[in-house]
C-alpha cells in the first residue's frame, strides 16, 4: 500500500491494523461478523456467506446496528 500525504505517517496510519473485538453470530440463517458499537449494540462488519442473495439482504448490510442478545 502506498500513501501519498503531506501529513506525518503516524497521523495518516493511526489505528491502521488495530485489533477490534469481533465476534460471529447467525442472523436470519446467515453467519455475520459483528463489532461492539456501544452498550448492548453491535454493528455488522461483514457477511460470511457464499450465497450472493445474502449480500442483497438489507437486514445483513454492513454498518447496520443490531441489539446484542448474547448476554
């Protein structure tokens, strides 16, 4: 990866590659990857499926917030 910037590299790449606590859960029969987005709220970050229709499901779109029922 090349980054052309007048800003110092430590500012440009801050947080790059940081490990976030992510977990997997099944929603509507499809495996998704989630990350915490607040207290009792999770954000979908990735759909883990080989079925192209799963990626078109609006309930599984990355960025969508879901309530954490894992507690």
